[in-house]
C-alpha cells in the first residue's frame, strides 16, 4: 500500500493538464448524465489526502460522500480484501454460500441498536437496501403504503426516486414513479415557522395527523427516515421528533426504518445516528461507510420481520460479494481498533469551534449543524433566511481551487457539507478550516 504524505500540495492549476486531458476523453466516452463535483482525476488516496494525476494533493472533506470513513486504502480493508481476491471473487451467495457473508451479518446484529434477535440481508447499494426494506416491511405487515419525509433522500432507482423529496437532479423527467408513497413534514429546526424549540413536538404531531387522516395508520407498511437527513442538508430532526414517530409506528404495527446509509458506522460519533435519542428501529439500512469503499449494503432488523419474505424473495447476483464482505470486516476492525467514534466527536469539536468563529464574522452563515464528522453550514442572504445557493457554489469553487475538496447539498442547494475521513489528521483538518475561512474572506 502506497502511503501518501499527509500534506496538501498544489503544483498545477486545479484541474491540472493531465486531469483536463482525461476530462476531454471522459466527455467522449461517459454519459453526460453522470456529473462530477470536481473534474480532478484521482491517482491515489489515503488518510485525509487525494492525490490527482498531476501530482496535486487535495485535502479530502468528502470521503467519497461518507464512504471512506476509515480512509481510502485502510490497511485492514486492503489486507482482507486482497486475501479474499486470491481465494475467489464470486460464487453468488444464493448458489454456494461462504463465511464472509455470514460474518458480516453477525457483526451487524451486534453493532446495530437494540438487543432483540436480528438478521441481515446484503446488497450492493444504498438504494437497493432501502428498496428491500420496503419489500420486507410489505411482506411482514401485508400492507402497502410507505411514509417518507420532506427533504429526505433514499436513492435513484424507480422506487427510491419516489421516496426521495428533491426533484432536481434526482427525479426530473424520470417518472412515472412507484405508487403508495406519502410524504409528511420533518422537524427542520432552522426553518420551522414557530422556532426550533417547537419543531420536534409540532412537526411530529403534524406528520402523525397527516398519516392518520390521509392514509390511515392501518394501511401503512413502513415509515422511513434518515436520522440525520443527508442530501436534504444535514438536517438533524429537532429533539423529540424521531422518538415520537418511532413510538407511533410501534403503536400501530408499522415497520420503522432508519436509513443510516450516510449517517452510519461512526460518522456521527456513534455507531448509528439513531442512538442519539435511544431510538431502536425495526429495520436499519446501511451502505456507504460499511466496506471502506467497496460496494456493499445491508438491511438489518428484527428476525421475525427479516424472515417474512418467502425463500428466494430477497437476493441479487452480486449481493454480499465475498471481496466486499472481506473489506467490510476490515473496515469494522479499523473502526473498533482506532475508536473512530471518538475521532468523529473530536472532528466535531474542532470544526464547530472554527465554524462558529466564521459565523460571528459573516451573517450569510445561517445555521451550523450536524454531529460527529457529518457537519454542515446553511448559507443565506444577509439579514434573511432566504437560501443563498450562489454563495454556496462560489465558496465550494474557492475551496476546490486551493486544494480542499468540499461538497454541497440541501433542498435549496445552499448547504456546504463536510464529511472528512474519520482518520484525518488534526493538522489537515485545521488546514482545511483555514482554507474555508480564507474563502469566506474572499467571497
């Protein structure tokens, strides 16, 4: 494994000549519908650094969208996946099974919230996990309706596009969508009309009222929510909201699904974000951070629910691929050994202190939020709460030019989100914050 010096280095303009050359090739060969945040082509990545084909070293505040939490080439991930590659790459678990798949399911049963009997099924992507959670909930309840929330994001397949709130770029022109999907309000504290302190109680009451009146609780198979809403803007539902929705689900025989695809595996300073308010979901969907960058996803949940679909009703050719399972075991080993929950909490301390100082200086910072290494700032027009996507885009570009990779998100496109690898060095973290501060001063 090639260790990359953990320091930023800019030797060309960003993107450099070799990246520009590759971008020209890409335009000829790759479908235009596939976007990129920054057309810099990666050559190597490790720890908190991405090195491009021109030799520039960028500080990584994106982790491939919360995927490489253990770093891009963590030793245990590389070691275990390499060993598995040498043994066999695929048999299909539905044809001849193998131990790695079973072991990942055992680990998931141990790590996910709740001490009830649990089982898991493995898939390739977050969207597949969510889709299968819906299948399981429908099989278990014999009901059809699915409830989701404003600002929620759940994937790009037909069903998960229907579950996702934001039209552009995820849904526009791709319909018709799956039926029996219903959307209700979420407790978005910063934008709640009567103030953040009322959002938890009022939003949960509104959501429950809509479910009861417009759908009928007895018709609902599943309620699906991200415990921290990712693509929608790193919205932490106001306190009390998640427990109220979870209790309503339990009281009415509805399967409560926590979509922890972006927030799971130490990202928020806990193994799973729903632990923050002691919410124990019936089913939990995971992907992204689970396997150190290899494609793997899971649905984990109450054994009796997971066993509801008939034999052969769940699966997929590549689901729980043996190399990806080996990588997942390496990622979990790394998370445990390095105590990445503690590392995530430290990242939050450093980032929130630095961002608070920026907020004091610049009134376009409307809100600082998030937990662990899942932190965001919402940008607004001076003196208002009107979204400011222009400033957001300009700031992101200014950071990119200086060799700091940051991402944007939010229903209104006005949120800068920070997802550094949990193994990032504190010097790099602070250097990244220096770049953000300088970008604000310029913008």
